[in-house]
């Protein structure tokens, strides 16, 4: 089984009402992935590098690098 590291971003200006201020580090990887996918902010490492270098990542964005198993 292969593994891939992806960058899951959460835009604080998007719908984040379910997470209290200061609670971001308490989210499980599964909760983080779910919120990030609902916002549509999942990037490959290469995609993140490209977006970061072009300054396309909003300032008020939290991110987490998560390694997942892929089939």
C-alpha cells in the first residue's frame, strides 16, 4: 500500500464555526481532513510549494501536513 503526504488547509475566513478559537491543535487528522475537503483546500506537496511561492496561500490559513494511505 502506498502513502502520500498532502497539505490540508483551512481558511479561517471560510465556514469554521464548528471549531472554537484556539481549538485547531485539538482537531484529529480526520476532523482536519473533513473540514479542509469541505472547503476545497487539499494540495499535493508540489501544489503547495507552487502556491506558496506564488503567494497564493491566504494569510489567515491554517495547514497540516498529513500522510495518508492510497490504493
